[in-house]
């Protein structure tokens, strides 16, 4: 029997495969696509036997295999491609799943961090509020303490000035001089504490003065030379500069730096003296200044060199110290130089001496400093009418004594409310207005007076030296602000600007 057509119909579309069918005697009676069983391993050949006649027990064997090895290679290649593609898809899905889970975890973490951040911000706002309250309380405390300390100090120094002008016994004059020195030291200490508070609270401001640094150094040395020579010491000044070069800077702060270093050298030097060197170079439009102050004093121990610029630090501390002082001068000097973007360094050897070197840079200007004519003590201030507004009777007595010595007619009231009434009922040339007073303070009184008296000269006169108070005095309409204590000469000079006889 010929089954070729039948099997061809059954195997249609199997172009990539080969088929072979054998009878029970092993004779091939049908084949497709030239099968080669021996070319393939057993696992690549599908073989199946079928019993076609139960009576004769005839068994036909069916073989299915690839058409050839090329087809198998292509199939393997396709399978490999599918496998690689499947692996990539699996990897991609795994990554997507990982990133999705990571994103969820990060979102959860970010939510927790946002909660913590909100709590931290709330705590920060609370702490900032506390800090602002503490800063305000500190400022108020410094202001009040400044007023409370300087007010009696003003009375002490004022009475010393009054007694100096009177005729007293020479032995008493010596005591008076000692009182004067002691009161000035106390005032210096108070000023140092206030200066530190201004610097550390960021309230310090720098003026823009026009001056020659070398000339200012000469002036400061000339002031301290008598004290240096009175101690049996020498003072050598070596200046390498063009004194015609002027800069724009705060002459007061510059002088304070030099003064602190000179006072420090003078305090710790018993023999020998002080050598001061000054050099300046012009770079672009700036003047670079180098100043050295070397003494032959006790020197600084090596283990204390790193701490001398700390506040309240002194070389000889404890109950056995020989040199007085608060330990604030060098600390203030260091802070001022740092704010001026300068540099300071120190070299010292115990028993030999100490040298401070500072470097500063100031912008050069073509402007010339204002020349102030010296004010003569013979300026006539007699006959002017001045109202003193102050609740402290001791300070009133001191100021009245001083103004009486100038020939000024003085009148007194004890608070701002009385001052407003007095000004409305009388004619005055000038009003000295205290700040801290009961019932109505100096600011409120000045504002009330300015409603009707625009040209009356009102000068704030208080022991409060804080920046806020001085600025507030200008804002309410005061012409000027004098701080207690004030010397006779300075008061006369300042009054001559406002009490002008036409």
C-alpha cells in the first residue's frame, strides 16, 4: 500500500522537520525531507512506536527530527535570543519593582523627614525667639547698668573737676589727683565692657574719617610719651611713610587699637623702653600699613601666647598678680583688627620682651581732613539760659557748678513732663535732656517740645551710651547727644557750637 500522499497531506507545513516511518521489519516506507537519524543525538530525535495490527502484532515506528543542523542552529539562536530577551525583560521588571519599592520607601522616609523638619523649624523658631528676647534683655541690661554705673561716676568725676578748679590745700590736691586717676580707670573698664557688647552683638559701626595714619600715630605717641618717660623708659618712633597720604577709615577705632597696645607695653615694662615702627606701601588704591610695637618688659610665657587675645585673660593672674587690669584691652584690639580685615601677631620671650605686629589696609583718598580751629577758653558763654532736665540731683549739682563756672544761667526740672511745661512758659537758649526719667522720659519730652519749638537746641545728656539710645535721640529731634561723664574742656568746646552770640 502507498501512504505517501496521505502522509504528505498530514505533514504539510513542516518544512523545517524531517520524518521517517518504518514497519516492523525496519523497512522505511515513508520519508520526508531526507531524514538523517544518525546526524542527531537521541534527545533531538522524537521516536514513537505504534501497533497497527493487533492480530499480526505489527508495529510501525515514527521518527521526527530537525531537517538539518542549520535549522537546529537557527532554532537554537532564536531560543537564545528569546532567552536573552526574557532575561532582560525579567531584569527590567525586577529593576522596576525595586525602584518602585525604593520610591515608596523614600517617600515614606521623606514624609518622616518633613515631619522632623517641621518639628525642627518649630523648635528653631522658638529658640530664635528666646535668643531675640535674651539679646533684647541683654541690651536692656547693658543699657541700664551703663546708666546706673556711669551716673554716679559722672558725679564723682564732675566734683573732682569742680574741686580742681577751686583753691584747696596741696596735700588734698594729691588725694584729688589719685581720685581722678581711679575714676578714669573705672570709666575705662566700663567703656571696655560696653565696647565688647557692641562688637559681639553686631551693633558696632565704623565712621569714615579722612586722616593720615602716620600722623595719628605721632599724635598718640606724643600723648603717651610723658607717661612713658615718667616711668623712666624710652620711646623710639621709626616712621617710614609719606605723611601726605590720607585714607578713609575710622580714626577713633584706629587710635583705640594703637592705644591699647601702647598701654599694654607700658604696663608690663619696668626697664628699657618701647620701640614703635611704622611702614606703609601703596598697592593699587589702598594703603597697606605695618606697625610694630616692641617692649623690653616681662614677656609672655610660651604656654600663654595662644590665650592672650581671649577675654579676661592676663599674663599674671590670680591673687598674686602684680599688674592691674581687666584683661579686655587685647581682646578688644583683636576684635577690632578682625572687623577691619587686618591681622595681628605676637612674638615674645619671657624676661626679654614682647612685640606685637599689626597690618591694616585702608582705601586712599585725595580729600584732605577738616582742620579744626582750637577753641579758646576765653569764649564768652555768660548770660545764656540753659534748662537742665534730670532726676538725679547729684548730677544736676555737678552740671550746674560747671555751667555756673562758664557764666551760664541754669534752671532745673526733674522730669520730662516738667520740662515740657517749663519750655512752654519760658525762653531758653539750650536744654540738657536726660533720657531715663520718671513720669515722662527724655524721648517723649523732646517729641512734645518739638511740636511747638522747632529751633530750640535740645542736647541729650545721659550716662546711657548704647547705640539704640543715641540713634533714638537723633530720631526724636535732639540736636546732639553728650555722654556722661564729660570734662569741663570738652563741654565748653561742644557748647560753643550751639551757644553763639550774635
